[in-house]
């Protein structure tokens, strides 16, 4: 099972909780707004950290979704 | 602090956030209101509303159509139409509405991300150690007056580039703005003028001698290719000073107040430094210092309540953080709470600009305190006093150091 994490840029207000609990999955822009690193694929060992980020976002801006096999392939092809 | 207002008998119909019952322990009041209302009303301050659930507090925080931030501190004096240069407001961007709010905030955000905040860490750590050194050899002292209150004031004074010796001056300003909301209006205005005067002298000094600090940053900042008008610069400097001090002082004080009474939590935190991240967030949730406010922008029906243009609305993020519908066992402090979407720094576009700075200060203040004094208790629980108004924290916090052997 592969999971993808995504920060909704319209909801993120820069609380930085996600970046604080899982700095490998998120990055901040110069305004301190967060986005997922790369395509947002969650490495197997980091799933609990991804869940922690979701559970600590005050704005409910982060989604964690399970990817279908087709999506996984597609993403792998699109990402060098 | 004693309120100059008559005592409240029913918070559902006559609430007042300066009432001694609210000041001493607001949590049972909010829980009672959650079950009975959950939107309370008061004729005080010319008419005010108070939603107390997480849902309703969020709804208001995200609604910029029906609510304005033109004034965010409830007092007897409501701004009139000619009073404040809307949509900028008295102290942008906290007092601004969209779309100007976004521009004013965007300009400031880069100065408050984790990176520039971390630069102030060594200064903060040294400061905490110095303050603790000054308590050396004493079994009892006031942790609010001698420790917590000095940390944020000196950090923001350093960041703004004001002389460190002016730090004491600011505490008077802050009391005026946030706590003494029930003073006669003329007196408040006179004292506000003194704040403006101080800021103007700093602006002049920084114009003459630019340096690497927040004041010089504001003097150079532009919105739409234009330098900022002096009212904007002064308002923002005042905001940063005020918003950065009382609030974090309260958070540090309340965390120490909790630890003083919970030996298990104290020992656990001292023994497991990795717990600090969740513990910090839990202190912020359970003892969130800041209640914001809005003005109703136009007449409308809010869940059956006839909101009128110009009514105050108290926006109690601390009450949202204790709502059992949003948090499991909200009145229990759990240092390892995993799900913690607390709203201590607000929600939506007005999220506290200084949240990274506040977290850094709180973390270092607690780390340094626990490293020096892992075991301590309240000297006299009845001697603890809490601030009145929209920022809640212990203002007197006498503690006794236990097992002193260092």
C-alpha cells in the first residue's frame, strides 16, 4: 500500500505543525507555508509521521490518501 | 486584579471577561455555556457575543464577510466609521481585513518563519540562564515576575532593535492595551499617545541609523512598490511588541504553573526530553492564553442570534481548545497527546504571525527551567493571580524549589 500526502494551499495558514512533526515529508516556502515534498509519496517507514501531521493540522489542510496501483505507476513514471 | 465592573450573575446573558470568576477559572463557565447556549450575550461594552464551541469559534475565524478585525480588543470604546483607516486598521495586519490584510501579512511572514526565529535561539537560551542564575541560592521566588515575564519582552525588544533597557517600559504599555480595558477612555487615550511617541522616536532613530533588525526591515518594506506610511509602520511595531509579550509570558507561566502542581508530568518531561514537542502543544492547548475579538460587520442571523453591525464578538480560542466535541478529555493535560489540532494561535488568515517565535521561547524557557529546577511546587496556591482581559496567564506565581542541591 502506498500513501500520498497533500497540503491544500488554500487552507494552509503556516502553523508549521506538519513540518515540525515530520520535516522529511513537508517543506516550507519563504512565507512559511507548507507543501508536500515532491509528489507527496509517503515512504513506508514514515506513514505514522504522516498520520501525525494530519492529526495536528489546526486548519485540516492535510490529506492522506491511499493510492491505486495505476496511480503508483503513473507517479513513478512522472517522477525522475 | 479587581474589575471596575459590577459582578456577573449569569454569564449566558451578561458575560464579562474581566469578572473575577472568569479571571480565576474560566473553564467551568465555558463548559456551562457550551451546554446552555452555546452563544452567550452581554449588554456590556455596548453589546457583545461569545461563542464557546470549537465549531462556532472556527466558523467566525473563517468568516471575513460578517466579521471585521478592525478592533480585536474589546473595550468600552468601539471604533466608529471615521475612527480607523479601514481596511488597514490601527495595527496592521491584526486589525486589517482582506484584501489589504493579505498584503500586509505577506510582507511580514518571511521574518517569522522557523529560520529567522531560530537565529534568536542562542540569545533566548542565554537570557533564560541569566534569569535563572539571578534566582541562585533562594528557595522561593516568583516564577512569573522573575522569569516568565522577562523572556518574551527581551526577545521582541531585541528583534525590533530597541534598547534592552527599555524592556521594562513595555510592560506598562501592554497592561494598558490588554488588561486595563475598563479604565476611563480619556486615560487610555492619553497613555496610547505615549506608545505612539516612543515608536516615532524609534522610527526616527532607525531612519538615521539603519541596522539589521525588524524596525529597519519595516522601514524598507514595500507594498505594491510603495514604502509603508508611517502610521502603518508604527501600528505594526506596536502590534509586534504587544502581541509578542503578554501572550508568551502567559504561556510560559501557565506551563510552569501546571508543572509545579504535577510532579509526575514534571519528572516525565525532565527525564524524556523527546516529549517536549507534544508537551508544548498540550500546554498551548490546555492553557491557550489568547482570546481574540471581532466586530460584527453587518446585521445578520448567526445561528438564531440577531447579530447587529458594530456588536463585539469575543473569539475564545481557549474555549475551543476545551470543547469535548473536538478533543478527548479536554480538561486533562496529556503530555503525549497525539491528536492535537488546537487553536491556541488562532485559525484562518489571522493565525498568530509569531507562533514560531512563541514556540521557540516556550520550549527554551521550559528546557532551561527543568534543567535547573527539575523539582518545584507552588509556594502558596492561593497566592497565584491571573491576568484579566483577553490574554490569560499567571501574573503572580510564587514557587518553592525542592531538593535544591546545586
